[in-house]
């Protein structure tokens, strides 16, 4: 072994993994696609169902429970939809969401 150019103990190079960029294919490692599992399945929600729930039962937080935001639903339930202001804001926000959306 040469003392000026020592050889590393591990000679196999690690494969290079491209960094993930927005609007590109998912990153790959050893020619396998990397899938990130958050543990939660995202089901698409209907804009129209959420709007109807917000309009008729917004003060009870029904639209928040529908979107699976249980904490906010309980808050809306005990504060009558954040004193009505939260329901109005949510209704306007829901109007501008696409017909099918994920939370």
C-alpha cells in the first residue's frame, strides 16, 4: 500500500441518485422508483358535497369532518363555525377549488 495514495477500504461506489425536482419523474435508486408512503390514503373529495355541507351545516363543522380535518371540525362545532366568520371564509375558498380535490 502506498502511503501517499491510500486505497479506501470500501471500493464499490454508491450509485448516484438525482435530486427530486418539481414536475419531473420520481427519483430512482438502483433503477427502482422511490415511493414515499405517508401512511394515509388521500381520497379525492367532491367540491359540491363540501360546499353543500358548508352552506347547510358549516356552523357544526360538517365540511371539516368531510375533509377529514377532525380537529378543525371539533373547533367549528364548539365555536359555531368560528362565530360564522370561518364558515363564510371556507365557503368562498371552496368555491375556487377544483371539482375533485385532495386535502
